[in-house]
């Protein structure tokens, strides 16, 4: 889904029609909602992290060693 969102942003930035990509993204989101509903109906009740709770690729641990020549 993230790749499709990026493609939509790129199309919008270049003044291109993103209707097809947007419709595919909405279908993916509807499918995801349906899958989550089925999971919950089957007894799934575990907490799912949102995007804000997931670690980011740019986050750096305070314990990372400093490379030689960089401070």
C-alpha cells in the first residue's frame, strides 16, 4: 500500500490522473478492513500497533557507536 501511495503522490505532483491508482488503494484498504473484521470475529483481540507506535527507519539508538572521524 505504501508503494501505491507513493505512486499516487508522484502522479499528483506531476499533474497526472491518479484515478486508477486511487481506486486500487481504496480497494486494498477495504480488503484490509474486511480481513481485520474476520480476524476479530474469529477471536482476535490482540493490540495492533499504529504507525506512531512502530519504530522508524531514521530512529537511532543512543547506544550506537560513533564512527572514527565523526563527532
